[in-house]
């Protein structure tokens, strides 16, 4: 309850800030939407607490709410930082350049809120099922909660009609989410028009050029003098030997990619990359060129470092695993979201590794949470020259490459570069997951180098997880590095599964213990079932943030059904009449058995999860792409 009280304090702070909403000169509509969403979410959760829980049982039964409320509090604090940034009284032009293109309000803050609300509500339901002492009342509550997940609501429009306000996806809020960013762009254009028409204080030449920059089409090349000719333009530092710099411009800090050579051949690609605007993808905000000097400057968000460097800094002899499992899964989800966005635009990375994942700390998260962005994609001519120049210095770069890519590279030799593919990126993602979960570079204990490592990867060798690694995460990783590309999931599926795994970790904070609860079903089985039902999921389209609550609801409904079926099968096998299932076998939520109604509280333990593997001395194992297809039961081993 303390975490919920702290969340209320943040909301109170936001309401105080919004007294000056007219002073928010940047992204005002988005800030108002975010505060209204926070307020509606808080009130909805408070109503659920009042209706389903008893305050006198707070000490005895409410412990399961601590982690969900802690996550909600973190999301509110992140949103508060965003609004303070938009309200901060800085130079208007600098703030407009830094924030006017940001999609963080919807795609980051509201994304996290709309994911968290179903988790908090489920936690309240789980506690509510045991509230009180009267067994008849408890029985009635379980029936009531089970009715919520009946099959008739498994349709997006019906879900929105029934639960839209509670889950923050009513038509009003969805409409505002669709229009807020566009409205702020319109307000920006009106502000610029006002400044241009102000006769008392006409705009300077530099301000007119900045106005053209702000309102110009994405990907347009502007004169480099707008950037480097600015009075306060200053290079603060260079990032190693790369062509990236940290610069100060218009009172804000940015990263700049310095491109030497002809820019014209890259124009189409720069235009495409500039149109990609996602919180987990490095965004080319503005592009400049100097035709005489034949150089270009691409302005981007400033990040602190790459993920590889960050892991090296925080790992030590005492702390081998870099992140708590929950933080690692959050990073995995952000990477998957960034890659989902790129793949939706038919952009395949081809060089996804920890060095091309940039991070910065989330200011309101002292517990290690990071903001993650994908970098190193696009601008093919520069990318290929960079690879050839650094190939000798980069040891075992093949560890990130899918076996089919390594085979193609061997066949092509120096004749050309291999083709980037969707499923090759998924394989590379698996290697990132391995290092996030173990702190070990893939194959770091393997003494084979270069061509020998490549041959072994093509033969089926993969890194070996420590025996204590969570099996539901190791099996997700193994699906992604499957030898057969067609058996690897796409990033849209991975995002849905990772959101639900994160939900499982929030509801089961003791997941790190040897005898801890594991997911009662294979979430990829749920994903496969729902992808058949909802064709949009199978088309791998980037989803709207407003679709996330329904996806979480649908996963929960199928999870309950599958768990109920498992319990029924076991009851039939044992012949136990006490555990028999009553009611309509084909409906969701008609089962009132205690174990069935709360799958998140079911203790499904894996004997192999804590079995040491002390006899194995090698750090790799051979994977047979055909013989090792994982079934639902395999994934839970």
C-alpha cells in the first residue's frame, strides 16, 4: 500500500504542475493526455481496491500487491520527468529542436502504463479471491472474476466496450492518443507563424532557418551552417575512434554522426531512416550537408554508452550476472520493440549486437532500469566500409551471425556481402539475450577462433546456459537461435511474449529462488493460438499502443483455459471426483477450483531447474534443428 500512496504523491505533483499547463510550450497536448491517463488509471485502480479488498486485511494479504504497485510508481515517476522536461523554461528554439519530434509520450510512457494496468488489476483480483472469511462469499468472488475472462469478450471491440475505461482504452482516450502528436505539431506551426508575423520583434536570419528546419519534410538535407555555424555549437567529445560526437547546440545536447564523402547517394536511405521515430530506435532528427567540403552531419538523441560497455562496467568478480531478471527482460522487450519497428518498415539490421544497442539510465529508476535504443542500422555503403576496416580488429564477430548468414558469407567470399534477413536478426537477438541473462559473451569459454567457431555454429553449437537460469527465458532464447530460420519467432510475437513474461515476474517477485513458481503454460503456445485467431498478429504489423491491454487480456484468458484443461486432465487420470470440473467445458472462466482460478499463484515447479550440470565441461552444445523442436512441455523443463 505504501507504493500506491507514493504513486498518489506523484499524481498530486503532476496536478500541481498542470496548474501551469498553458506555460507548457512544447508537446502540451501530449502532456495533458499523459496526466489525464495517469489520473484515470489511479482512480480506476482505487475503485477496484475499494470494491474487492478489505483494509483490515492489509498486513495479512496485501503483500502480493507490493511489486505491481512499485512498477506503477516507477511509470508515474518516468512520466513526471517527461512533463517537467516539457515545462522547463529553456530557450524556446532549443526545446523545439530537442522535443518536437519525440514520440515518447505515447510509445514509451503510455505504452508502459497500458501494459502495467492489466498486471495491477490481476494482482488485485488474485488478492480479492481470498479476501474475507466467509467461504460462500469467496466462492462467489471467484465466479465473478472468472466471468470476466469468458470467451464472449475475446474480441477487441467488445473488450473496448466492456472494459475500455478501466483499461484506459475507451474511444475517447484512443482518439486522443491518435491525435495528440499531430495536434502538437500543428500548435508548433502556429507558434512559428506567430513569431514570423510579429512586427515588433522580427525573426533573425538564424531563427528563420531554424523555423524551416522544424517544419521541413523529414529527411530533407539542410545547409551545414545552420548547425556548425551556430554561435553556441560546440563539440564536447568524440566517442572513441568512431565518427560519432557529442555536441552542444541551442542549449541542448545531441549526438552527431559525421559523414565524410558524397551525401547524395545516401539521400533515399537518409530520408527513410529519418521517418522512423520510435523510443527504442536511434532517430535521425535532422540532416545537414556541406557540398563544398563533401561532408554531412546527422543529428540524433544523445545516449550514454553502448550496452556492451555498460555490462563490462557493472560486472565484477562478485557480480557476474549484470541485471536482475526483471531488468534484463525489460531490456529484451525494448530491443524487441525497436526491432519490431524496423522490420515493420522492411529494414533489417544485419549487425545486431550489444555494441549497437545504446543505453542511458532512466532518471527515476535507481534500480538499474535503462532506456534502450537500437543503432548501427542503415546507410549501407558506410556500414560495409566500417565492417571491412574493422574486421581484423574484431575477434569472433561471427558469434552474432546466424548460421545461414555464415554459410552465405563462406559461399560468397569476397565477391559480395550477405543479404540481411528478418530471422537472422532474431538469431542475433538471441545472443544478446544470452549475455543479458548470464553476463557471459557467447562462446567466451570456447578456445576455437575465427573459421572454426563459424563452422561449429553452422554445425549446431550454441552457448550453454548455467543450470540456474530461468527455463522459460532460456527456452525463449533457444527458440530464437533455432537452426531452422522458419522456426524462429518474429519480433512482434517476441514483444507479446516478453510483455507477458514481465507480467509473470511482477506477479511472482520470488522468481529468483530455487523452488520458485514457473509459468504454468508455454506462452509461445498461447501466442500461436491467438495468432491463428487474430490475423493481424500473424501479419507482423506494428501494433498501436492502445491494443496492448486487449493482448494482455487475451493471453490471460487463454492461460486460464489451458491451465484449467491441464488440471482437468490430471483429475481424469487420477480419477479424483473432488477435483472434477463443473459447468461448460468450452467456456472461459467457468471453473471455480482454487488452483485453476489463479494460474499466477499455481506452484508449477521444474525438477530440472535446480539440477546441477557439473559433469559438462564444455560451454557449447550441439543443436539439431529438426530433432530439437520444442514442444510446450519442453519449454517448461
